[in-house]
C-alpha cells in the first residue's frame, strides 16, 4: 500500500495511528506528522515521527523519546547495582579463612 492510498482510506475506529494535517514548507516539501494513540496505561498520543514528501522522494524521520531512553539507562544501572550487591553479599570477594590446616612433613 502506498502512502497516497493510505491517506485516501477513511480512518477506522480501531486504528492506533494518528496522521496530522499535511504542512507545506517554503522549499515545496510536505511534512506529515504521525502519532500513536495512547491506551489506558499511557493516555494521550505519543509522537512516532514525520514523513517528509519532497517531489517523488519520501523519507521517514522517527521521533526520539528522550525520557524513555533515560528511563532505560537508569533502570539498567539500578539493575546492575542490585545484581552486583547480591553477588557480593552471597559470596564475599575475600577468601574463606575457616577450615582446618594441616602441615605436612
């Protein structure tokens, strides 16, 4: 399905993508925003990116969600710290000093 065919179709009630109104720029390119409708866990639309139509060329530029990237980074660091702490508490890094020593002659 081409981009033009997609825009010519009527919107469905269960369609989760929201296309914005096309905007013409000064150099003749058309910019179309794309968002995803939110569900009950995340209300409100979430930006996905933009289509840029310039003549016969169409390009897709994804939107970057800096909050999600930061959240994944913080969560990864926290998880690494918890795993390292549990590993040290379960088995300390120093050698075992309990046991019997025998001296052989």
